[in-house]
C-alpha cells in the first residue's frame, strides 16, 4: 500500500528527465497523491503518472517510495493495476484482461 516512484531517467519534454509515479494499492490513492504533489490529471497515462525530475524530491518528501523501474512494474503487476499497451493488430485472446489497457511505464 504505497505510492512508488522510479528514478528520473526517461528523456522527455523540455529537456527534462521523467519518472513514473504509481500506486500498488489503488488508482484512487495514486490520483490523490498526484493532486497533493501538484501534478495535473493530464499527466496520468493508463496506470501511472509521468512526472518531471523537478518533483522527484518533493514526491519522496511527501511519502513516495523510491524504487527501481523494474520493481515499480513488478509491484504494479502484483497489485493487479498494470494496464499494458495493446498495439493495433495484436492477438488479444491470450492477454489477461486485468493487465490490458493501452500503456506501459
């Protein structure tokens, strides 16, 4: 039952590095934390928020748990909150609906 953040290592807009912010308990918890952090809802992408390096330390100060990108995804999957990207033309007959969506951190 935590909000998790991986290191800012993903190149993104404005020349900044970006992190992924997720919850391993509920999307509601994630939205509430992002609001507290001042991250706009438009930064939400299926199962995570993309957040710039400029908010990383504040997220930790507010209680987010720093984890590796691998740990973040592992815990998101274990919580049943993973929403994977499904590309057009993909055979979806073997995809677990609990992990299907349209994105990946």
